[in-house]
């Protein structure tokens, strides 16, 4: 195996927190503990009980010390729940009884108890079962490690400049993190919404999660590259690859520094046209990142993440709390655009018994789902309206495909308004209501829809998928998913013209809005507002400040008439690197 | 469905799980926290299963979804107070809905 270890391998996962890191791995062994199970003699029973209570005491102290740190509210609640176990006399009694009656050591007794707990979950619905068994595992692991005297590294003593590699990192691990010593993280389990990812984003720690087997394949001291822009991890890279990434990394850092210089400058084109750049976000902790990148407004808040994060239907109160926090933390001068639930059968929470659909993209999702489940929809609208008193809220409906549907949705919103009025609950009276333009039919009748809303936001990912009939996750056709198809540009152009004629706002969210290759083209098509990932905002701004809007129009007119995608892509690429050499030379790799 | 047994100071009372999520982690933590300082025995019964309301482990493993009927049983000096506060938690849907 020694030979195999030195071969470069690439692991694919998901981006937990964006960035790049090159460094040595530090394996945090939270793998399966080999539990020693043995019978004990009667005279040893007391000693085993003492060992167990010592382990519980130690666990309690560890958790209390983690809780003393500066933690987010979520983080605190999870640790509090862990702490409750260590003071659970009933649990302690059960283990002691097992030691006494079965003459077994403390480890075995603990294992027996937790195996029993897991067995009681067998009949439970999957979601809650997963949630509970994860909690049991975390509690079990802590007590067991303390029993066995396995040093639970608190992660504040790890060597400097390491990349943490682990099966999983618990919220307690993350609390002990000394951010200045750690440059990246990679875990077997987890997704973008798991706790480790959220906490890593808040710390701006590059991380790739969901790698499945990374913790068993990597050893402490292995050279590792975290490519959390692509969502992969390279283990034992060749020198050539290391070189390339080190260059990427220093360019990345250099660029970040340079970008921060324009942080507080306006996003105005060379010839004085004002462009708005807003942020797309999913989590409250991204507000800090947004502010660091000089962004003031939120152009798209994906509210379904409240549900996905919870793993169930969020209540009106829970949503109200998130929305009000959101509005309060950006300040009253900032616009906050919240998109109502965009859930489909592919990402519905289990509790809602998602129907099995052969074609979820075209099935019961987003606004269609909300109109079907008016109870859930109304809860969301109530939460939104109630929170609206804290700032400038805009409500946006996803996947609108026609006028009748739009009117239905606005009718429900009016009903909710009236309900609140009757209940004497306050809400803002100047809330803008807008829609996503992401279904081709909506783009085609944009002029009609523009008469009845306050703003449009063009969602390019779905617009491309539906217009070109391409499923991007299907490897056989994904190469056909192109933003440079002239049909897409025509729909965008038409939508912008309709909005301009009606005098309403229109912005670009979706990946195309943050793709700097497309910035000039979009400005040429008339786009004056972009909504991007917070980290991408300054890249767009940097470019905007170098663009002349009149030549952008000429450029767009040329491009839109190129009817072969390949031809248009080549044209854009060549023109962009010729016009803005110092941006695109260094940029090519992030696209 | 309330009956008092004055001899032993025992009280029992039926409640229905009303919050959508059922008795998951957060409600369990709320129950245990509220019951910790009560000077009485307090149990939650679901069919043949009985949970000690002062134990997070015990309450967490009493799997009760929305609509489940539970019986709260308390015995001791604080029994009345304990039952009342527990019933209130259930009725307020654990501040969830």
C-alpha cells in the first residue's frame, strides 16, 4: 500500500465553504472506536462504575468549556442538548445497572445502552431517525473516548497550517477550532447545509464535504489540496499540480487584496452608467461575508434553505425569526429580496411525502407546490409580512409561468394581508412584489407580466434548462447546457426591454450574473443590476468599472447574432481577454 | 380526563402532541429543562412505553408524532405544578407552530 499512497488521487465532493488551500493533512480520528468488551469480576464492579462516572464528569467539563466560547445560537443549542445527556441521572443509572447486573466493563455497558437506543429508532420515520441517531453517535463517541482514555483532541493544539481531514467534524469540534492554525477542511460526510459547512463559511475556511472515503484514504502528513472552488480534494498531488495550485492560490489571494481596494467604490461603468450589485444567499452567516465584500443589498435569499436546514417544515415563528434577523442585520438602508419556497419533489423535505415524479423539474415545485399547499405558503407569507417592519423587504415568487398563476399568488398574498390587518398585526405597506423569470413562457410574455409586478429577476439556470430542454446533471447532455445559445440571449433581451418599457427593476441572479465572462455582454443587453454570490460580487464590480457601456452594446449586438454556441463562446472569450487582459489572464481558471 | 388521587399525591393527565414535528429533540430538551427542578416523579406514558420526564435519553426515545395521545403521571409534592407546566408546553406546541 505504501506505493499506492504516493500516487496522486482526486476525490470529488461538494463545496462546503469556497476557497483553495494547499497543505499537510491532519487526520482527526473520529472513526469507529474499537470498543473493548470484557466481563469483570464482582469486586471490579465498583471500579467500573467509578470509571464510568469519571468519563461522564469529563464529558460534562469538555462540553462546558466548549460552551464558554463565542458561539452562534444554533451551535449553542446543539451543545446544550449534548450537555443534557451528561447530567441525565437516568442514563447514568442504566449504565451502572448494566455493569452491576451483567458483570461487564463500562465500555461494554455503554455500548449496550446506545445499541438499545438505536434499536428503538427502527420504527421511526427516516428524517427523525437520522437526526436522532446522529445525536446518539456524538454523545456515545464522547463518553466512549473519555472512558477509553482516548485523547479527544480539542483541535486547538493541532500543528499550524494544517488541513483537517475527518470522517465528520462535530459542532463541538468546530467550537474548539483555532482558526489561525487551520487552513482547510475535508470530511467524508455532510453537504452544503450541514453544520460543519455553515460554520466553515462563517470562518471563511475553505472546505470540501461529502467526500465519502477521504478519512480512510488519507494519513496525517499527506500533502493535500483543497479545491473548494470546484468541490474536490487532491491527495498526494504531483509537484506540477502543487505548483499550479500554489500559483492559483497566490493569484487568488493577490486578487482578493486587489479586489478589496474597490470594495467601497461605486459600481459605475467607465462612462458613468450606474450598475447595482447585490448578493445571493442562503444562510444568515453569509451576511458578514457580504459586508466584507462591500455589498449592501440582498438580491436573492433562498428561503427553502430554512426548510432544508431544519429537515422539515419551518413554522411561521421560525421563519419570522430568520427573516427579521436578516432585515435587522443588513440595516434599514438595504433592500432584502426574499424568494418564497423553491422546493420540488427532488428537494422536498420528507415530511411532506413528496410525490414520486418522473420529471421533477417540470413537476409540482416552487410556486406550484405553494399553491397546492396553501397552508405552508400562507405561513411563509405571514412570516414575511410580519418581518417587513424591520427594513426594506421585497417578496419574489419563483417559477411563475403565466398571468393567471401570478394573479392567484397575489390574491393569496392579499388574503394574508387582510388576515393580519384583522388581527391587528403590523406590516410594511411598501413591500415590492416581483417574480423570477425562469420559465420560457414568462420571458415570452414578460411585457404582460411587467404590468402587474414591481420587479423581475432573471434566473438563468432554470431558464437555460427549460429553454434548451437540457438537464445539466445528465452527463450525456450536460455539454449542451450553454448560456451562449442565442435563444437565451434573446429571451433575456426581451425581458429587459419589457421591464424597461414598464418602468420596473430587472436584475440577473443565477450563475450567469456572477460569470464575469458574461458581464459585458449582459450590460450590453441592458442589464443594470446583478445578484451574485457575495464572494463573486467584487469580481463583477471590478469588471463593471472598466466597461464602456456604449461599446458593450455594440459587443452584445454582435454576439447575439452568432447562432452557433461555440462561435459565440469563442468570440466572447477572445474579446474579453483582449479587452481586459489583466483580469482574464488571471481569471481563466475560476470559470 | 383528570383525576386526583389524594392519598398518594399522584396526578395524571392526558395530552395530545399538537406540534407538527412531534416530540423531537428540541421539545425533549424543553421538557427535561422544565422538569429538572420539580420535586416529584414525573412520567410520560405512550401505550406501554414510559419515559422519565427528567431524562433527556428517556424522552428522546419516546417516539411520539403529531396526534399521539400521551399520559402524564406525576407523584410527589410538586406533582400539580409539574403536570400543569408540562401540559402548558404541549398546548403551546413547544413554541413551534
